[in-house]
C-alpha cells in the first residue's frame, strides 16, 4: 500500500538533499532520502512512498534508468515520479517526461513550485 504523506527524495548532492528534505518536512511530509539510484530502487520497493522526487544525473544509475526500472515493477509502477533536474536544454523536459516521469521541476528548485507539484499528487 502506498503511503500518501511519504516522499522519497533521490539526490546525490548533500546540500540539495538537505534543502529538499528540510522544506518538505516543514510542510508536514515524511521524507526518506536516497543518495543513489540503487538506494532508490531498494527503498521504493520496501517503503512504498506516495511520491518520488528524482534527480536525473546521478553517478551510479541515472534517474531515467531508475524511473524505467521502477515503472516496470508491479510493486512500484504506480508511484508518481517527479524529475528534479538541471537538464533544461531544449527537448530535455519532453525527453524526461517521455521516459516515464510524471512531472518535471528545474534546478534550482523554487519551493512554491515544488509544493504545488507535491500537492498535485496528494
């Protein structure tokens, strides 16, 4: 069962991870952090978050590959995934959304847009 107030934040940059986690917790959400694609796969399967905020550029497994793997698994296929990325060149947003992400936010993240996106899924 998916936990509606539980968000998995996947981000390899400690500063970005802390900012996202602190902000979301201040808004009443329970937040679990994953610092790699592999850790995300493990936590998503074990904890059934209501939403995943996914960095796209990570050192071990990129966010697009992780998204594809999550969407192929019955247990995690229905979890909405929002990409949070510095990839803002022409065509990046479309490519990321076509890969299976349900939403897209640019870095640096604007907290009002983040909150709006999170509330869309809860």
